[in-house]
């Protein structure tokens, strides 16, 4: 299992146990009820075709996380001893079962098994267990969904500041961005569920993951760490890197169900206020102007005005219980670094974002991880087997030309032609 896959599994495991390790510990009765609910639920488990989690497994994850001092690496999976061995069905059987189910999507699992036997898709020595076949088909997304039922929705509010944030993106107007032509801008905002305080809100030229990470980092730096973050189901929010970043900070990333905006009612209501109160009064024409005006409107109007639901201003309600707020760590920037995998060339170079960097000689030929922050792409840390080897240096071809190479190593120069030492005549290759 690669490092990236381990991070994905660790982020998933944290999403299961976050209610038990964040904030106040649930009472015994509440804990048992929550455990049963998680054990009964069907999950899409990374790296596994299983869909359920046992009670002892959840308790073991909680114990590992607490005993490690709440380190996310404690939730990394161990390498399987049987890695590489075949599982329940071989590749040909899997393909045959998938094709059969697509042909007969309404057929019960029992009849699918019988028909697969008759067609020779399911070999005589293959598992005939119905639950095994059901889990396989369900993992492929081939099981018929149950008819939709009325959803039990209830109003809710977090008990303390930073217990829960909601975040979303609002499409804004077209504005001048620098010297470029007018472009559409997007408001990325985070709202504290308890106080309705906007922990961060700013217009960006994109609603991509890069813009969201910049906004998220600024929100954490300004208002501390939430225990849970409720976001949309879009691709940017389902990034494995974002999930790991949140988990490493002790933040549970919760995704809204598709086509159900009701769960994000507070942030949607705030966007309505922006459309009806702020945008009609904005007379500027550039991105910088709208962000300056929006920041002023937040601080002087929205945050100081009495909220109809809480009967307090968002700022006063948020600051009334500051002892509940977790401050952002000093190394917050490191949690938002992008991670790429690169192989070190024979001439010690690595290409990162179309720039050439020089790695330590001991890493030549190895596949390493490079970590960098979008705001300072020239500061690139290199890791191999989870050990840091410091920061890469940008390649300067002119400086390298005058550096004497170490004769004790067998590294080859990237140039195809041999260069004679100073003061010697060129005699070509001696064969």
C-alpha cells in the first residue's frame, strides 16, 4: 500500500471515530448507541470491498489514536502479510459477474448466482455465499437502490463556537482581475454554526481545490480549528489530500448528500443576505475592490448586527466562549502542503512544477515524496521512507559547471559527451 493510500485510509478511520476523540467524551449510553449506529451502517471503505465495521475495530482505532497522543499516523494501516494473493473471485469471474448484473439489473442476488453457475461464470470452486456475492455487486454499485422515502430533517445548532463550520461557494459577478479582462469571481465562505460568524469569506477567481485550500487555511489561522467541517459533495471537497489535511488537524470532514442543500441552510441563508444586501450596494469594478468592500461590510455590519435566530450579534456570540476555541498550530502551513511523488534522476535532479531542483546524492534513483506550499513553491522538502532529507535547491547550471565532483561515487553526468579536465588534451574514448 502506497503512502497516499495509507493517508486515505487514515482519514477515513478518523471520520469514523471523531465523535469519540474530539471535545467532550460521550456518556456510556450515548457511546453505545453511537457505536451500534456506526456498526449497522454501510460504508465505502478505502482499499477494501467490505461495507461494514465491527465494534471492536472502532474501539481499537479509538485506542490507537488516543495512545499516540492524537497523531493521525497511528491510524495508518499495517501492510498486509498476504498482499499479492488472490481474493474471493479471480479477475475473469469478476468481469463475468459485472457483465451479468448489467444485463439483468433487477434480478435477485440468488438468481444471479444460479444463472452465473449455469453460464460457467462462477467456477465450481468459487464461493457461492450470497452475502459475498452481494458485497461484491454492491461494491461495484450494481445493487438496486431502495425506493426513496421521506427524510427526517430537524433544525440544529452547534452548542459551542467552532464545534461545526459550514462552507460553500457562491457565484459572484464579473470583475476586472489585475490587467486581465473581466472574469467571473466566486465567494468562498465559512460560517460558524453556533454563532453565525463568518470565520473567513473572500472572492476568488476560481472555485477549485487550490482556492478552497487557501481560503480554508486563512479561516483556521484567523478563527482557530473547528471540530467538524460540513461541505458540499463536489469533487474539490472530496479530494483525498483535503481529507488528510483535515484529519491531521483533528477536523472531521463531512460531506452533504447529493442534491440535498437543506443541510447547509445557514451558509445558504448567508449567501442570500450577500445577494440582497451587499452586492446591490457594491459599485466597484475590480476583484480587489469587492474584497475590500466585503471585509468592511462583514466587520461593520454583519458581525455587529443582532441575528434574528440567536438574538445576539455573531461576533459577541462567538467571543463569549473563546475558551472552547482551539488555536491553529504553529506549523499550520505544513498541513496544507501539496505532496507529489518523483524519481530522482542520475544527475540528482527532480522536476517539480516545470522547475528543476537538486536532491541529495543519497537519493539518486529513489522514488521520493516532495512537499511544497502553493504560496512558496520554491521551498520544497524531500522525504524518502517517511524520513526528511531537507529542502531541495534550485539547479544553477552555471554554478554546477564549476563544482568539482566527488570521485568516490559512481554518478553519471547528464551530458552525453565527456569533458576533459583542465590542462589535458582531448583524446576521445579509450577502447
